[in-house]
């Protein structure tokens, strides 16, 4: 079986290189804007400032050959399997991010807080944070 993913948009961010990116959002990630493609804009109609979202991204600059890594690239830590880490390098580099909506403009742009991905990162999907 072969999967086909349609990117619904891309991230606009001040992070322009991998060296700029913090390891996690709580380590100084800037606000960013989710630019939604016109054919998917109807899908964000109910998103509002203050909403918490789970954002799935395609980490397009990641190394897809990685199966083991030193957590946080810290060589003093033992090598571990990539699936027990949040490393961007992995066979299917899907990023998982919890963000808070700052604003929604023109039903096309969602400004979010603390997103640690590069400018131009493709957006795979947006989901609300699960509420009990």
C-alpha cells in the first residue's frame, strides 16, 4: 500500500535554518503562521483565538535514514531507537506539535504560539486538542 498525503498548507516562521530551531517548543520557539491552501480553508472555519491545536507537519529537511540516535544529539547519552525519541530524523518525519491559536485572519492564516519548525514546513493536518 502506498499512502498519498495532501499538504493543507505551510508554516511561515522566523526560523530559517535547522540551527535556528529549538529542540522543543518550550525552549524559545517563536510565534508562527499557518498558511492554509485555498482548497482547505473551509476546514478551519471554527478555529478561534485561544484554541489549543495538535498540528502535524512534514519535517521536510529531516534525515529519513535515521533509526538510532543520541537523544537531543547529546553524545554523552546512550544511543537509542529513534521511535522512543522526538527526533525529527526518522523514516516518516511527521512532526507533532501542540500549539495555541493567537489569531485567525481571512480564514486563511492561523497565528500560533511556540512552533519549533522551519519556515516553509508543510502542514499535514490540524486537530483540536482532545478535551475530556
